[in-house]
């Protein structure tokens, strides 16, 4: 009878692996629901703010009342937006850890029953190629995958909203149109750069100390 580090296939321990797999799958489903919910909430708040600003602009003719209202509303929108962005980064990290756990369980299945390996399409190694195989059925993630990610989309929107807020501030101090355009553009670019840097740093902090337990042949370190 096959054994997995001393565990017989016929013992209840094998069923524990399946139970843990379903637990991780349910947790991952909840994580994705939170990602969609938070993104939708932020876009709803942003849309409501745009509609409100349009109504105030029509009523005040883009006068001082509109400027005051925008200075009150846009910071609230940005607070929700920045909170959403950083939570999406955390959620993506959590989702990656859940995939690592599921890949390790699949690796246990393959050890228990090697003949099942040809039937698996998801990864069963916990190194980056195995993780990306489970994510997108590819050994590497393409540029389009990163560009379509929720954190990047929310981050770009936050950058534009920050630029708009900077333009409103310039309008409040009677700055010229050229100054407004330059300040708004620079603020948007700097915000995008800062958000990207903070997001990448968070991911790097988590990944730099990670060591896979069941690497594939292409990432396994040679023994000396």
C-alpha cells in the first residue's frame, strides 16, 4: 500500500486532504467575492460623486459653490479608492497563498496516486510556474493579465481622481489654466508611481522569504 510520509492511502488521513482542499476552495471563493464587491462599491461611489458634481455644476455654473463641493466630495472618493486599492493588493496576496495550499494538496494526491497526474490541468507544484498554471493554465503570466487586474484598474482611476482634485485646488486659488493642467498631470503621474511602488513593495515583502516545498524540475535547486 502506498504511503505519503507514513500515511496510508486507506486511512482517514487521506480524507482530511480532501476536506482541506474544499476549505481552501471555499475561502478562495469568498476572497474573490470580496474583490468584486469592493471594486463595485468603489465604482458606485465614484459614479455617484460624478453625478452629484454634474448636478452642482449645472446649478452653480462651475462657480465657487462647485469648487467647494468638489473639495468636500473628492477626498471622500479618494479615501474609498485608496482603501480599495490596498485591500485588493492584500486580497491578491491571500488568493496566491490559497493557491499554494491547493497546489500542495494536489502534490499529495499525485504522491498517493501517481497515475492521476495526466488528468490534472491545475498545478501541483508550489513554485511560481505551478502557481501560474493554476491561475491561468500557463507557466507564466502575460502582460494582459497584469493590465486587466483589479488593483491596476483601481489604481489608475485613483490617479485620475487625484489629478482632478489637484486641478480643483488650483482653481480654488485662481491658478491659470496652464498651471492647472500641469499640476493635475504631474499629480496623477506621481500618484500612479507611488501606488505602483507601494503595491510592488508589499508583494515583494511577502514573496522574498518564500521557499517552495514542492518545486518543479525547472525551479528545483541542484544538489551539491
